[in-house]
């Protein structure tokens, strides 16, 4: 059953904030946000919407902050545009509240990605993502030598720059584990291509303090301990 909708100006009047006409003026002046997006005249809201006037929440309690870890399957695209991309992460996870992914994990890759409705933590992580460790297991199409591993760890020229030094450990004839502290577009695949290797599989197993511990396609809420540790890492930047 859909939640009952009410016009925004009527709601402001009913909670005693201002008259409908005054509410319309606030909306026209751009001072009203609904879920952190500018409100429009005639807009309808429901009880779960967060309303801000002059950046202060009014009328309803702040939404519970959601933090999820998902083991993304291959083929799922990390976009919130459900109109354009069929295999988008939002439709795949089917979460009942509005959430969005923190960063990206490309379509041919699998593994850990975080999703949230907390815009503040997204901005903090993305602003400082070059300082945050992300760990991956990578399989390539032919055997690796220790010389290649050493050269790759010292920096590779891709995308008109040199990648930062990183930690790489060989974990099989055709497999290695890598910890990055930057997030260039398709970085690991490009690093491998530079040495004439093709990535067969790429799985992200850790983001900062959050480790992958889920079957493919499943998600879970982060624990309080994980959230607290995550916030400490961000706040220490």
C-alpha cells in the first residue's frame, strides 16, 4: 500500500510552520530541500521525506542512516540511473529505501561495494579516496613472474600519469593480490594491459576496514563497530 502523499505547502501549513502562500514563496526562493534536492511548487511528499528549510530539518525526524555491504556480481552496473541501464545496482539490490553506491566497481568485476543514504559519508570517502586502501584478487591469462609483480608495484604509466606505488603479492601462478590507495578508471586492468596481461577475473575483497564476507549477490548491514571504525578513518584524514 502506497504511503499517503500531501502537497508540501499544505504540510508546512498543517505543522504550523507557515501559511501555504508563505510556503510557496520559500519554495520559489530555493530555500526548501526535499531529501537534499530543491523542492518545486506543487510537489507532494510523504512521511518518510526529509524536509529542510535554510538547511535545517523541520517537521519530521531525520531518516535512519543506512550502510550496506554488497558482494556485486559480474554484469551489474554501479549506477543509480534505473531508466538507462537495465542491470543497474539499484534494481538489483531492490532495497526499500533510496540508497546509492559509494564509488564504482566496473561491470566485468565482482566483489565488495558499499551503499548508503548518507550523503555526508559519501562525500568524505570520495573526496579522500586516494588515501583509502582497497584490496583485490586478480587472475590474469598467463603466468606471472616476480619481476612483473615488482615492476607493477613501483608504478605504471597509464592515463597520462604514473600510478602510485602499491602493495602486490603473488598468490598463484596466474593470480595476485593488490592493495590500491587510488582509484583511476579501470586502473588494475590498465596496469595489467601495460605488461601485456589480460584480466580474467577481478574481485574486490576489502574497502578500508570493511571485508568481503558475503556470497555473490547478497548484502548485509554494516555493524556498529564497522561504521565507527570507518568514521574514525575518515575523520583522521
